[in-house]
């Protein structure tokens, strides 16, 4: 998985609780991305980062925030989890803009 | 328009057969077209990619065919094997633009029967 780890790998939480997912890379790639994957929707971009402290919204960013204080770490926070945020979350990295992205192993999140 | 349309949603092929997955795009500024393969419980992994300066790229049993005028590209898997059973995603991007995104198709679930 190209030096990408995600934690936790599985999480069950309750509606209304905050949740933070972590993506850690050892490749020193500039660009990092958070996706969610749901049946029938494929991969949808939540947020992405083009450098330390530089982030922007993707197509499904409502209810999510991100932070990147170090090159190697990109955090995704669900401020108040809802059942609609039950999904598999993937982190990806790339060395060059809009080029090959390498994906992490994913985090399976269940919001009850 | 940033959409990439992928078909079919699912595909069943017999071992040894040819699997064909098609994608169409609208944004003529797209200049990078990768295909990803995803096994259950794993993240997507780059399979093969093409740029519009060539009409075909082959890597082993996997071939991308690209038709710039029709704004279509396709993945052909020759001599399909049960181990090829996975979900395949096409994607596209504009490497020269300010948009950092890969735009993904919705995926094709390929099942290769033994």
C-alpha cells in the first residue's frame, strides 16, 4: 500500500459523536486525499491537501473537516457523526498533481 | 463537466474469455486516464494508465484502448482468470489544470468464472 497506513481500520460509533480518522504516509508525497466509498457511488472525494496546512473541499465535504500539520499526516474529522456517514474511507497520496494516486487500506466506519 | 461514465456496472466472464470495460468522458482537457483494480477489503491499486498521445497501451494481459475523438477509453483483459475477479475503476484528470482531482467512474464488478 505504498507506505500508507490508516487508523483505525474499523470503528463503530454512535450518532452525534466526533470521530477522527488518521492517514499516515512515509513517501513524503505532497498531495493527500480522503475518499469515501459506497455501493453505487464509487469513490467520492471528501477533502484533499496540496501541502502542509493547505486543504480544499471535494465533492462531498459537508459534515467533514480535515487538518494537515505535517507532511506525513492527514486527519479526517466527522464533527458529529451521522448514520449517512457509515462508509469505507480511503486515504490516497500522490507525488504530482492529478497524477497516479496510491491508496491506503481503508477504514470501515459504522455509525449507529 | 467533470463526469466519467463507466459501463457495465457488473460483468461475468468465463475463464479464458475477454473482459471489456468502457468509460466515456466529457472534459476535453483530460489528459491522464488511469485504471484501478480493487479486491474486496483492499484499497484500489493502479493497474495501467494512458495519455492521449497514444491510442493503445498494453501491459501483459491488460490493454487500454483510447479514442480521443469519441472521448472514450476502455480496458480489455485478455485470457481472463478467476484471480482477475475484482472491481475496476476508470479515472481521468487534467494534469495541467488547477484542479487536483482524479475523477472516477462508478466502477465495474468483474466476476471470472472458472
